């Protein structure tokens, strides 16, 4: 037996430490960006460029599961600075959709090189979804509408089991559009209270 098999806690401790560091970095970046006055942020990037910035941040955030770019507070601060919340939400959601599309291609590519155990799990997931095919689209829409987490784990898993691209992306994109518009409006009306709380 190896030392890791006898005492697995150091490995677990390192994993927990990494997760804590990622979460702490995520929160620190979010709070640092949010602490800039919104007028200064808009002056720095320009009103028109802000929509492009949100598209890019959405795309990067949509492609990274656990190290997502903290675009939420940036979106809220730009809306609080007077930019159009609907356009901000749509541009962010389109960026997320592009990131999800990339993850879909990654899932299709790695499908053939999965370990047997993961392949068996994916096969089991595929069988469960086949039993309830009508629930998948509404579930994706709801996930996109209410979840602050990245979509790439969902998209990657569904692409691995051979789910149709459009049946994944369209409900997620519509849900993400509602989510990001709501987030922008939250920033418009409650940004100062959120920053004071942080």
C-alpha cells in the first residue's frame, strides 16, 4: 500500500485548499471590479465597447467551469452606470452561448478517449434522458434562467452522449438571456446596496 492509500487526507486537504483559493480569488476579483465607480468603469472601456467587453467576458465565463470570469458584478455595475440592461444581458448571453458551443465541440472530441468508467456513467445518463426526453428542454431552460454557474459541465456531458447541438444551446441561450437581463436590472436598481453589503 502507498502512503496515499493509507492516509488520503493530505490529498483531500490539497483539493479543498485549491477550491477555497479559487473561490477566494473569484470573490476578490469580483469585489475589486465592483469597487470601481461605475462612471469610471464606463469611461475606461467606453459605452459601445462595454457591450463587446460583456460579450467577451460572457464567452470566457461560459467556457470555464470552476474558474469562471466573474462577469456578474461587471454586468451589474455597467447597468448601474446607465447602459441598457437589455442589450447588456443579450450581449453577455450571446458570449456565454459561444463559450458553450466551444464546450460542445470539446465534448464531442473527447468522447472517444473517455475511460471505461466515465463512459459507463455517460451511457447511464443517456438511458435516463431517453426515458424522459420531453423534460430535457424545459430543464435546460430553467437551468439557464436561474443558475449562476457555468453551463459547460451540462453542455459537455450532453454532447458526449450525442445530444443534438441545437436542443442544448437554444434553451440554455434563452434562459441565459433572461438571467443576464435580470442581473443587469438588479444592478440598475440595487447596485449600491449590493456593494455596501460586500
